[in-house]
C-alpha cells in the first residue's frame, strides 16, 4: 500500500519539471493560485489543507488525497484530524468517497503518521 503513495510522490516530483517546461504559464498560474488559496488568513494552513483533503476525497482524486494528506501533516494535522476530515467528505460524497478513504489511510501509513 505505502509503495503506491511513495511511487506517486517520486513520479510526481520527476514529472513536475517536465510539466513546467511544457505548459509554463498554466503551471505558474496554478501554483500561484494554490499558494494564495492555501496561505493563512481567517483560516490557518492546517484548516485549509483539511478542507482540501475533504474535497479531494469527495471528488475521488487519489493524487490530490496523497498531496493534501502530506501537506496537512506538514501543517501540523494529527491522524485523527485527517481521518475526521475524510469522514466529513464521505457525508458529502457518499459511497464513492467512502471507497477513497483507503487512499487517506495509505498516505498516512506511507508518511508514518501515528
């Protein structure tokens, strides 16, 4: 399980410079949007990452799940907070979202989050 997550991170990191070369304007603008949207404001970075994680689960985006679990952990989120955010996503996304909670668990295990 954790190999899926670690393989994704390696692949994503390797592909990012290629994406930046192929579509530089899109990549720069998207990353700028992400940076601004996730910057602390009325909500702190951890809260915003938990929201992004919940949306990722509800939208069934496995790569997004992996990235936002990682970013939530880096922002100080505990396993319980991450799993609770995933649980709220199931409320909004139903059965398909529930099946993607396993991706949250994979990411937590790969990142060794107790």
